C-alpha cells in the first residue's frame, strides 16, 4: 500500500502594536498613567482604541494635555518622541454664542474649553502655531520638538497617539482666573460642597499659595469661591470635606490680549494693551513678560491708571527697529501664550482691524466676521481702501509671511454706475473705495459676483461664492457702526419656571477703556445682569415665574447710542412630568410624588385636573410635587396647569387582581384588590372576551358580589375595571332540574326546565350535556329556550314514549351531575261512569284519561273490579260488576283507576232502581213523584229529585253567564254564585304581557253533568284558548282533600280554594286602572269597592294546565250551615286552559270584593305575601 504523507500548514497572524512604552508609566504630580502607541490611527479609531484599554481596573481615554509640565514629562520619559505628531483628545465645536471652539473630547476634562478660534483666546495650556480656521480640520495634534506646537488636522489622518488613565471620577477646575479672583470646581460630590475647603500650592514656588473655606453652589456638582490675588502658574489643589480628600492639579487661566492701540508720541512707541489675566501684581514682582515678534528684548509694561484690563507698554524706537507686531507673546508663570490676530489700531487709523487665517467661502467669511468682537465693538467683513492698510497687514500679521494669500472684500460691483458698493455695515448699498493695483475685468460680473484682494494688491472675481484660491484671510474692521444692537441665541427664550441665566451678545457698547452703560429691564423691572466687555456679552438673570399666554419682552437701552431693532422675549417652559411614584395607585387612591421640570412652589399657580375632578396638591417645588390621587379606576387623562402652560398625560390605576372567590347558586363573591367602588365601571368578561351583564350587590376595592345571571356558563372569567383586566377566576355550577311536566301515558313532548345547562363553556368548548331518564341516557333532545340577562331559565324538550308510572330525570353537564328530579306520567282521571242495577249487576263503562294496562286496577265504591277490559287510554270496562259498592250519603260511589301505582278517581257511580217489585218506593215518593213498582224507583216531578223525591231539584243545566264585570254567574236549580276571575293574561318568558282576554267575552256551554257534578267549557271568538269548569255539590257535611289540603264541607255547600303563586298587582297595572274606572262609571247601586287585585301565575305549559289556587290561605271567612243571604260560600274551582300549539303562561286575574269583616285580615296576609312574590309578575 502506498503511504501518503500530508503537510498541514498553519497560518498565524498576530497583530502586535509597536509600543514606545511597554507598560503605562505614572506621573506622580497628577496621579495619571500614560502609554504611547506608534501604530498610527485616525482620530476616531485612536479615541476608540484608548477607551477600550483597561489599566488598574480603570478605563482609558485619548490623552489630554492640560498643562505645560504634563507635556514636558511625557517628552522626557519618551512617551512622546521628537519629530512625531500625536493626537490630543479634543474636538472642534461651537461656543454658546456660536464661535468655533476647541474643547476636550474625553477624560475628566471632557467639554472643558481649550481655544476660541475667532477671539484667539486660550482657556488652558495651548501652544498654537499660526492657527488656521478650517472646518474640515477638526482634529488637533501636538508636534513634538524643542518648541512643541499644536496643529489642526484632518481627522482621517493617521497619527500616533497616547492613552491616559486616571482622574475620571475626580473633580476638575474649570476656572482659575486672576482677573476675576475666582476658582470654579466641577464634578464634585453634592454632599461635600457645604463643608468643602481648598488649599492650593504653586508648584514652582511652595511659598505661593491660596486657600478658600467658603464655597457657593452653582449646581449640585459645581461650586465657586472668591480668592485673593495670586500669581500665575501651576497649582496643586487639595480639596477636603471631612474624611473625603481629592488631590488635583490645575494651571491658572492663561492671559488673553483683546486689543492693541499703538500711539506714536515724541519718538517713543507706546502700546496700550487690553485683555484678561494680564494684570501685574507688584506683590509678586514682574510675574508677566511681553514680547513682539520683532522685539526680542520685550516691552516694558505697567498697569494703566483708572483701568481694570489695560497695561501701558513702551519701547525706545531710537534703539529698536520696530518690525512685525505679531505674534505677540505673553509669558505668565513660565508658560508662554502667543497671539496671532489680536485686533489693533495703528497710528492715525480710526478703527481697529484684524486678519484671520482661514479657508472659507465669502458667505462664511461674512458670518464669521459679524460674530467677532473687539471688546464691545462688533466686527464686519472689511474693505481695504488704501495701499497703507494693505502694507500694515503685510507687515504686522505674520500669518502670511512669504505666502500669497487672498482677502475677501465686502463689496459688489454695480455695472450701472461702474462703482463698488458696500454689502455690510452702516454704509450698505453706498459707493465704496477699494484699493487694487491691477486692471479690473468686469466681463461676466453680476450682482452675485464676489471679490477678493491678494496681498500683492491685485483684485479678483469669484462667482457663486466659491472658495478663493490659496489661503484666504478675513479682513475684519471693528467699530464701523454706531448703532447698538443685541444678538441673542434665540429671539424667544424658553426658560424654566425657576428662572435662568441667559447670555446675549451686545454689539457696539464701546471698549474696555470706554464702555457704554446698558440698562436691561423687563416689564419695567431691572433684570440682574453682568456685562463682560472683553467678550461683549451680557449675562442676564431671568426671574422665576409661570407661563402666560404671551412671551415677556426684554428691553435694552444704551445710554450713549441709538438702539436698533431689538426683539428679545422669554417665555416659561411648559411643565413636564417625567415620572411619578408609586407608578400606579390602588383604586382607593393615595399620595403620589411627581418628578419633572417646571413646576412651581406657589400652589395657587398650579391646577391639577384629574378626569372630571381636581387633585389636591400637598406641596410643590420646581421639580417635585405631591398630590393626592382620588378613588378611581382604569386610565384617567390628567392635565397639569402651571399658569396657563399645560402638560397632559394618561394616569393609570393598578390593575384589578383576584385572590379567591366564593359562590353559591345565586351569588358569586370575588375577593382581591382594585375593584373600585363604581358598579358602572365593572364588567364581568368570559375567557373569550364576552361581556356578561350582572347585577352587583356589593362593590368595594377588595370585594365584589354579584348575582349569578341565568346565562352564566362554566369556565374562566375575569373582572374588567375601567378597561383594565384582572387575572381569571374559574366558575363551575352544578346543573339543576327545577321542573318537568308530566306526560300522558300515550307519550309526547315533555319540557325540562332548569339552570346551568349551557352547551358551551366560556372558552366556547362543548360542555357535552347529557340527560338520563330512569338511568338511561337520552339520545335526542332539543334546547328550546336559552336564558338571557333578564332571568329566563333553560327549557329542553324531549319526546317521551308511551309509558306509565314514576320517572326520574338527571343530567350531566361539563362533567357535573345534577339533582335527580322525580315525576311521573299523568295520573288517571275519571270523568264518567254508567250506572247499573244493584240487584242484577253489569258492565260499568268508565271514561277518562291516562288509562293503561300496566298494573291496572279499577275500583268502584271500594270494590276492585275482577275483570277489567282495557279499550284505550280514555275508556275502560269493569266487567260484571255487581252489588256491594260503598255509597256516600248522596248515594254515589267513588270510582278509582290505578295505573302502575298512579291513582285517580271521582264520585260518579250510582246504582239504578232496584228490580225487586216486592218493595215499595222510598217514602212512597213523598208526594213529589210517582212510584214505578216495576223498578222500585220514584219518578219525580220537575220540582223534586232524589230517591224519595223529597229534595228540591237544584240541577242547573243552564251554561254559566258572564256578568259584564268580568265574573261568571252560575245559575239555575238553586245555584246562584259568581266566579270572579276577570281576565286571562298570556305572558312571555320575560314576564311581558302578550295578550289579555277579558272573561266578559267568554262563551260558555254545558258539556255534561250528574246530580252533584257539573262540567262546563268556555271559548273565545278567534282564539284557541278553552276554559273548563268542574263543579261538585256536597249535599252532606264531609271532609274533602283537594290540592293537598283537607277541607271541611258543610251541608249543601261549595268550597272555593286557590293555591298557587298569588301576588298583588301594582296599582299601576292597566287592569287595575280599568276596573276602578268601571266602578266609578257604574251606578251607585252596582258599585263595588275593590281593595286588592291579585294574579295567579302558572308554570309554562304546552297543552293544558290545572289551576288549583288556594285562596283559603289568604281568606278564611266564617262558614255557616244554612243558606242565609250573608252566607260566605266555599267553591272548588278547577280551571283548565288549553291552547293549540306553542307554550305560554296564563295569569288569572282575580278580583276580591271588599267586605268589612275580611278587610284587616286580607290586608295583612296579602301585604306579607306580595312582598316576596311581587317580583315574579
């Protein structure tokens, strides 16, 4: 086998930076560490690289050079190498008044000012080499040599860099000024400011020191202190407060020369030099030195009497040849600062001027010139009018030595007049003399053409504001205008309600030695202010206040000059709420802390609208406010007014939460938090979001109770309070069967009424309802009614087969078992039985209903029929029945039919006259009839009846007659009474009346009767309703069981009993009003006073319902044995109402005639009864 070898080649790539210092070195003077990196990077990459370096658990940053000794140390230690350039952690931005400004970009001095390009001012150590303003050169480097220099660079240039560690959390000095005798320290812990002390020692002379024991807060992290005179230099500053100690280093702010006035007087050049930090303190000797570019021996300077910022300097021109004025060098504390563009006035010139080295378009040059000030005099882009001015520029400003440069001229050329015209200043639009020594070509010159002059005196044209060639200089003239104006940062200052300090530029307010007075007021009130003449700025304190409908004007008045158009106003900020605690109050409300900006301590200036109410503000500062949140729910739009300024936000109460629930069949109790107290804001929602209307019994913040609505389903629910949802709670209700109607033995539809039979749960999942009849599951049933919110029950229909006996029904819904409801097929009823001869017997035909063969037993007068022939469910024959039936006092035997243990019957059977002819008739028929000797029975005349014709005939075969008042009169044969059932009312499942049938419209007809039993029926034209009346007469005293009660019947009596849900109708019911009107309109003889109108409510039914109302439970009048006119009869009334098709309920309206003997008893019983049942109508 051939062996193969494989060569695995690994390529390693390791990036190792070339490091001058292999490890960071520490500078003990400031306790910072440094390390240089020679792998050149652009500015941003260098800054990022340093920020990712960790040393001694400290994050690094691109080195910032803040004092001369720091740079010298880095060079001496080889961290920075001569001949190399290194990035410095700075950035080019703008000052508050728009000047181009260099500042530190990182480190503890981040954002501290370094150098103002336009004013030529250094704020800290800076060693510029002829600085140029070019917006594209936004990176700053230091070039290391025996005389290091700062140079602006394109930030994309790759340079070396040094990383620095330390001081990030230390305080730093932002100002240490000799002119102001002030020290300002930033980044202080707020807690140390009140007790802070500072002790400073000059590094070059330890005998020079200053201290400060009383600081004034500027912000919560900065403070200042006024100090006595001190000499320039570098100071070690020790800050102490209790056990807290900081050691930092800071140099005194460098000198800044703002102007030079050269005056020639009798052979001596006298310089008047104005600026900041150039004051000479004789206590320290000559601590400042001044040198012009052409005078190495320096200038002799001393304070000019009566001035704050000016020195007077001299030089003997006989011994010195005066040359270039710039750069001007000022050395303070061993540190030299050079000035290249200080405005100057020379000899007989009438204005100050300066030249800035830059490379910008005409428009930018004009804008920059207008931003520059020589103290209080505003600059403008100038015009060189003479050879002398051009010579002065070439002589004095070293920026352009040996270099051709161009200067924009602020003129355009009018082809109409062939003259130059001013573009800026007070002489704008007027002819302007321009010096040039070449021939001007006007070909192609337009109104948009711009001109620049080179330093040799030749004029050039530049179209479309393009950059001039070579370096461009901005020649700036100062004090050309005598109009006082103000340049604000904004025409409208939006300020905090606590007030603020703003800074504006004042134009043309004089010089440091001749300053104008400017009054600054607002609405007639002097505003505190301080004017910095060197920067030509005013710092103005605007007062605390609240916002109004309009801005507040600020008025400036110069006492020496005419003011231009000055439109400067301020307006207070709108309040802003940043946060509040607690973030959400419970629905019971509570005290809330609001944090933000632009509140106000005076509570009368605050209005806190909270929905439809107003919050009570407890206290307020400018940034914090406490207010009481009221009882509420959900989300509330809230408006905070401070003055007329408004802040709108949406406040949200805590969400409702449920901890536990309790329930029974009628109510559910929910316990938790944040339910509020407003029932209208609470909704009960299913898991699917369906709203279930409920009636609340109790609503408070931690507990709600509501009635279980009929439509409630099993499953999960939540409580929504003011639109906010709670967690869910589960509900499971056991199904309940409340009613099942009894079917006939022939079978048919039964209606099952009950609760909690929902087919779906709250998540719309099936509950799988099942019905069990006698333990057997039913395969098919139909929901015919589902509850609504107002109180229906479930109705289920099932077609039951033919059967007999007792039944039991149960259900399982959602795996929960119901009660067992016991009922039966309908009991047998006996309506008619024929008579037979006692002596000979015979077949007895029995007519009725619900007959069946199952365990069929037929009895007559206590004797069971030996043989029963079943014909059908309504007809039976008791075969060969004979003697022995027990008869009551009226000679009637009780006929009973029992089917499968269910029994029904009636007194119907009588024997016919005996066939024994050997016996005479009873009492020989009492002269009321004739005896039939063949049968032994009497044949009575029309007036008599009975076996012996002794009883007056009372049979009333005349049908009942409606009496016109709603009652029905039973007349004939001694019967004469009224059934006061006035109306039948059909109601729907919501108990709303559908139809009312007055009984005055019924048409009665007789169906059949015996000697003691009458059966009548009634109909209404055009209606399917029929009413049956079954009436039994009792000739002898006996006890009768009816509707579950034992009723004593007197001789020759009838009993009237009603037993049902009896309620008193409201007097607002239309029937009540109708009856009262009828009584009022009737004659006085027929008037009846009705005290109560009551109604009897039946259960829902399809075919028929038997009313067995029991009025005896309400009225128990005295019963007498005779038939006197004031006798109160008792009447058993059985009323059967039937309708073809559909299920409906019938309410029987019953009028009670007022009888004095019953009044108190009736009032008492009806009142107590109706209170519990009146809501069922």
